[in-house]
C-alpha cells in the first residue's frame, strides 16, 4: 500500500475540515428551517388561517366538481329562493345559484388580487432593492414618485385610473400593480439600506463585483422575509379593493361574477332586508378569506423573525 506523503496528508486533513464545516453548516440550516416551521405551526391563528384559506381556495379552484350549477345560468322559475338543500346559498334576482356564483366569483377575485399583488411586488422589490443599495439620483427620483402616489388615498387613485383606462379585468390588474408597488418599494429600500452596511457587502464591493449581482444575488435573499409578509397584506387589501370598486359599479364588468359584482346586485333596500342570502354568504366569504390571509401573514412574520425563534 502506497504511503501518503506529508503534503498529501495535510491536504486530506484540509479536505476533511472543509467537509465537516459544510456538513455542520447544512445541519445548522436544516435545524433553523425546522425551528421556523415549528414556530409557524405553533401559531394557532396561522393554522386557522391556513385551513380557511385552503378550504376557500380549493373550493373555488374545483368549483365544477362541487356545484352542478353554472355562475351565469338563469332560472326564472326560481327567483329569490331562500337557501335550501337544492340551492345552498339561495338564488338571486334572476334565479342564478348564489353558491356557484360565490365559488366561480372567487376564482376571478383571487386571480385579480394575486396578480396585482405579485406585479406590485416585482416592481417594488426591483426598484426598492436597487434604490436602497445604490442611492443617488435613482433613489431620489423613485422616492419622489412614491411620495406623490402615497399622497392620494389608494381608493381615489383606483377610481381615477379606472376612469382613464376603463373597466376590465386586465385593466384592474394593471391598476392594482401601479398603486400597489409603493409600499413594497419603501420596505425593500429600508431593508437594503441596513443590509448594505454589512461587512460581507463591503467585501463583495471591494472584490469588484457588479452592483446588480451584489444587490439581487447576495443582498436581496436576506431581505425577503418582511417583503413576503407585505405581499400577503397587499393581496388581502386588493381583495377588498376589488370588491369595493365592483360594488360601486367601477370594477370588473358585471358579466364577470366576482365577489364585488355579487355584492353589487344587493344594493337596494328590499334585497338587504328580505333577501339576506344574496349578500351575507359572499360578505362572509370575503371576510374569512381576508382574515385568513392576514393570519397567515402573521405566522410568516413570526416564522421569519429571528428575534422570536429562540
């Protein structure tokens, strides 16, 4: 058997130390991840929110398997029928099944809110991260734009853009993206301002790495935790904004059964007093869904907050 030289033994010892360090680092990451997941599941409200969110979301996705009625099927022989074994949530003014409208309407409302929140998040994260890292004129320009947008109430801006662009599902997603990026921009910017003072960022900069690589590859992953929580808050608020706009008749066209459009058909006093099933089920669904998103956001915040993980 060949005897190892002193240099080879030294090299093998170095390799062993590197392997042990990598394995210990991987184990530490796994333990940290396990603690974070355990922290989330120890939050009872987060678990309740996850269950409610899953039930409503899956019911909307698999609506054709749950209800035999179509959202737009008119039945003039069953106008304003109270909830029963045939129509679980009753029927509306033209005999449409309210339960099926709630499920199919959830598809559109959740899609609009999700795409609007994600679109705003992408723009806000990209601009906010680079502005916080780079500073200078780039930071000043987009800070002034953000301040200009936040000087108006969000609902007023939404109404203004709807008036200019018109009513459609696509336009509503674009509007929510335009009005929803500012909050995430400011959060990402503030987080990156603190991270850029870390020693590893200074070392990367000293090695001459590209600013974009330092910002988006090395710094941004450390700033994602609060951003994810903010995205959940934005999604919940956009569910409410869509419902409010459609209730006012300025959101999605009436032929699309969103949650807001279902409420829009319940504005008269007779419906409010005598046909409660036209507005109560969808109002309860909106409330539960928004609350569930907020509960999940709280759980994610606790899960990613290193100060409370122990």
